[in-house]
C-alpha cells in the first residue's frame, strides 16, 4: 500500500473503532451446569399426586348411601348362604 492511502479505521473516526472492537471481541459462550439426571418414575409419581384424579374420590351423599346399602345387601347374602 502506498503511504498516501489511509486505512479505513483511521478515516472513519469513532465509528471505525467501534467496528474494530466488535471484530476483536470474543464470542459469548455460556457455561451452564448440566441438569441432574432425570428419574422418570419420580416425575410420574409427582405428576400423579399433583393431578386432581389422584387419591380417593369424594363421593356424594347419595352415592355413599347406595354403596353402604349394597355392601349391607352383599354381607346379608353371604351370611344367608353360609
């Protein structure tokens, strides 16, 4: 290059130095810790206990009354047969 030709960085002023610094900056690399190994059984149990269908369902009074009556009839029939 000839001595009369100026470099782009010198002719651009502050704007050129920002561009030059951008080129020099190292790429950002994030180091995240690895997540703990997943236990699928524990996840399924936690999901099941959190859902609304887990555990014993609440019976209405009519359903409870019928269940009690049917259990009594079953017990009476077994006693009758014995």
